[in-house]
C-alpha cells in the first residue's frame, strides 16, 4: 500500500465508522440566571463576559447549566487550575463544548491530538510537536512575519478608517500557519470558514457539524496527498513521516493534529492581536506610552494577554463525583475559563485593570497543566511583531465607532470587526 493509499483509505474508513456521540438539544437562548443557566454562546457573553464572571466568582464560583446536557463553569483561578492539572478525574477527549459529546472510545487520543489526548498518549503526541515550536525555530519565522505585517499596512495606507481585525489581525496567523504547514497562502479564506464552523457553530445539528468537519478533513487530505507527491521541509511532511513507538502515525492522528494547528493556531493569535489593538485604540494613555516606549511592549503584551485572554477550553467529567462542593455527573462538561481565572482578585492585584507595566504576571492565557499551549512562543512572536509594526507605522489611532466592534462567540473570543480611525504620520 502506498503512503497516499494509507492516508486516504484508512482515514476515510475511520471517519465513516466513528460513532457520533451523545446528542443534546438546543443550547442557545436568553439566559435566565447565569449561576444556574449559563451559556457562553450568547451575545452578551461575547460582548463583555467580565462583569458576568466577576459576579459569579463572588456569588457562585462554580456555575451550572442544564444546557449542553449539563455543564459547569468555575470562575476562580484555584478551581480552574485544579481541574486543568487533574487528568485523573477530567478527560480532554473533547475540548469544544457543544450540543453533543464525542464517544468515550475516542480517549486517550481524541480527534485533534495532542490537545484532545489524555495520558499517557498525550505525552508522546505533544513531544512530537515540540521541535517545531522552540524559541529558536520560532525566531527563524520572525523576519518573514515582520515583512508580511508591513505589507498588510502598505495595503491600508491612506485609508481614514480600516478594519484592523479583518484587514490585519486575522491575516498574520493565517500566513504563519500556512507557511509552517506548507499550505497555499491564498487558501486563507477557507481557513476562516473552518474556524467559524469549529468554534462558533456549537449549536448546529450534530450531523451538520460533522459534515462541516468532513469538509475540513477533505481539505487536509488533499494537502497530505500533495505532500506525499511533493515532500518538502514543512510540518505536514514531518507529521507524515513521524513515528510513535516505532510505527508511523495513524492517518487520523496526522490529519487531526493538522486540524488543530490550522484552527487553534490561527484563531487564538488573531483574537489576541485584535483585542490588543482594541484596547490601545480605546485607551490613549497606554497607546501613547507604548508608541513612545517600545521597550515596554514585551511586558505590556503579557498584560494584554492576561486581561483579554482569548481561550476557554472544555473538559469532560470521567465519573460521578463530589468535587469542591458540587455534584458532578459522568460526562458533564467543564468549561475552563482561563479569562475568568486571569481576572481573579485572589490571584492578581488590580485584577480588573489593565496595567501595562505589571511586572509579576503569571497569567493563564496559554492554559495550565499538561495542555498548556505548545505554540506559546510562536503566538508571542506573532503578537509582538504585529504590535511593533503597527505602532511603528500607525502610532495614532482610535475606535472609529465603538458600537461597531463585534466579538466572536464561543470559546475563543476576539474582535471580528474592529473599525479604527487612523491618523497617518
């Protein structure tokens, strides 16, 4: 059997035989009480979740909902950290909370390893990716990233109002991830569609979600076949040839990891860049200070990551248990809100403020525990370079219309429209 046969036939058979999982019905609609009926898919959560999280942290630190078939939302840093580190009682086989649960048979690998993997498989799957995301490997991508950021701003030059989310922030991680995986740069619009289906379509019928997922994997299989025919020095060719325990990776493992890198590697950084520009546009003092003190940017960047952490992850309860005052059932969802943990006053001084020269900042924007983001060095480089280039070229900008800013719903939150009024130097 050729390598191409191995990927196309084996993966398609695996997808065809995979059980759909447990379905739950409608999860969206007005929230009656955030402590007992929360939903992160509602527009008010997307627009501004922080007051909701602050209130829950004080009155009901572990909220519950019957939506999603039963789910919990811890809002204190200590609870979020405890669950993130506890792989004995909580499974990562599904990390996007939606209206159906993948079957338990997916563990310990999950659909998008290593983020969906449980121990002991997780350790080996994660270790495979580490060489591509070291500081030295990431540093080699900085020059091209910087040049691309300048090119994006060149295309905006002279415009009075620009959409910094649509015309700048989203394109930077799209280009970086496409280059890493060896995908055509012009496929960026397709990436956006895959991201929105995976992260914002959580209330679509499971059959439709599965159909959209199949579109993503059809794309990935086409890329795999091209790499089999034309091997090159990129992450896709590396995964095709990689081995675990002396055996080539399963086709579903290769495609699942590529899907993870494509979706998570783009949306998280896109959101972080956009949220940072949004803050600077509405906070002139911080914008002027960073434009005048570029050496402060690495410190300020960590604070922006803390204050506007884009990522919330999900876990599934492995078995019925009493945990920290609540009775959790097997297969209850746990929504790990790293944004809520990052604004816990018990963990951070002036937690609700953005302090751009905050020196001690052990935030959880990149997660906690064994699933801490493997691409954190890459994300930091992209965010730093994106802000450095923007502030160098466009030091003076404000929100053109605060009411026109829109935010993504779901577990990765960032601006999707961000109209900024530009004063060109």
